[in-house]
């Protein structure tokens, strides 16, 4: 259990860093678009107008709106927190009864909770796991050579 907690928290840190970097990139692009829009508006305000300016302005406004939505979505993602052994135990215990009952249909329903995907190659199998504990979603990948199975 301590190794699982350590691994989940390592992956959690990676996810937080990736999310933060993504938000920074979107924010930079958003500012670039706002500057471009402002430049076009200034040109039009000076009395210069061409249909291509209108097309470009419309395109930039559309991009700006899309980025605003994406930034809002990213800001609405649940805050990640440190995962403890107790949180993991509580999370796993909720599905313990399903696993013990052995009903293949119900087990199949809970598998996506723990397994993101499994990829089979000629020489290895990759299992991409995930775990969501108290709005903290962690993902990790395990690869094994076929000879290890």
C-alpha cells in the first residue's frame, strides 16, 4: 500500500504540472489573440477596411471564445489533493463486495474505474491504470514483457 500511495502521488504531481502548463499556454495564446484583435480594430478605426480584416477578426473572436471555454473547463477541474493510504482503502472497499460476489457483469462495470486501457503488443503488454480518490484522478502505466507474464 505505501508503494501505491507513493506512485499515485508522483503521478498526481505530474498531472498537476501538466494541467498548470496547459493553462499557461492557453493564457499566453489568449493574450496573443487579444492583441491581434486590438490591432485589427485599431486599423479599422483609422478608416482602413477590407473584407479580409473582417474575416480575420471573426476567426480570432471565435478562437478567443474557444480558449475562454477551455480555460473555464480547466479551472473547473477538481483540485487534486495528497492521497493517503486511508483514502485508497476507503475507495477500494466500496467495490470489494462486487469483486467478492464474482458477478462478471458487475465486475465489468467497475473495471473502467481502475483500468484506462490495455494495449497488447507482440513483445509486451501495457496496462494503463487510473484511480480517482476524492476528486483526485491519478493515472499510471505498467508495461510487462510477455516473458514476465
